[in-house]
C-alpha cells in the first residue's frame, strides 16, 4: 500500500499540498501518479484535505495534528487501516507529483528484499546530484557505505570536499519503504537529538543503531518545498 502523508500546516509553504498542479491539488496529482503501482491512501490532519480527496475519489484517513513527522502520521493511519505486520508500505511525500511509478516499484522491491531483517529499519532512495545542488539545504544529501546502506543524512553538503573535485554527491528522495512491523519499531524509538537538529526524521533510526537500505534511482522528479519550486513545476508542465 502507498500512503501519502498530507499535513496542511507546512511552515515553509502553508497549504502547499492543495496548491494547483496541472489543474488538480498537489496531493491529488501525486496520488494519481503512483496509483498504478498499488492502492493509495492519504493520511492527513485536515478536514479540508479529506474533502478534496473525497471529491477526487481518493481514499483518505484523518490522523492527529500532533505528529512531529510524516512517518508517525503514517503509523497512525496504518493502525486505523488494520494492516498486517508484513504489509509493505511505501511512504510517498505529497509534494512529489512528478515521481515516476517505476521508482516506487524499485523501492517496493528493496523492502521485499529486507522485509525479514531485524537490522534494517526502513528503505529509501537517492539520485546523483551536482555540487551546486548539494549546497541547497532544501535538498537532503546522503552518504552511503559500500553495501548501499546510509551512513548519514544532512541538509549540508556531505561529504566535505576538502581537496576539491568531488562529484559524487547523492540527493535523498522523500520516499520510504517498510513493512508495518518495521514502521512500528521505528515509531516506538525515542526521538533523537540529531533528528531535531537537522529536522530529518530518518536520523532517528541511524541514531539508535539501525540500518537504512538505499537504492540509487534515475529520476527527473523534484519535491515542491517552496513557492519557487511550484513556479518551476508549473513552468515544467507548460513546456511538456
């Protein structure tokens, strides 16, 4: 199942999940993009989002407004939906209307590979990015080990290029995959200082010694974090 967390009160871009993208609200555009991969459910904290989803025939569930992360919101939605412990859940961010379905399929396959692991807490994806892109704090970077497990995520450019000439920066995509069992294990962990410092929930898993399995993908997608990103998205649509 694909669950899309859709919080209405974004600090950087309020109500962005309802912004018009190609004639429909952003969260609807994202759901329509990935619905061919698996069943889609929207997890929200706003009646306005529920009503929009109903108008477009998309299933949605109401969750608490107190959640500090999208993953915690999804965990409540999963409980409300009564999903099995082995159900594979893909967390697609509501601000990814251009995400390619094949990438979601690739992440789903990675979860299947690790679904019995007690070490792997979640699975995610990254793409190659330029050195210039790596300086953008809205684009999260990741470094991985030789087995493609995450070592660290940051809003800063990582690794630090002391000698110059490094071109191997990896941009993290806002996609996560886990079984319900993995998800519950993650949400039962205490919050970690690094998670709050960077404002990156995945650091909770790494801080407690768990692994995040990564897969490299090729994508032209980008998350819409700011009004400027939305302008870029609308320009892309007008040129397509």
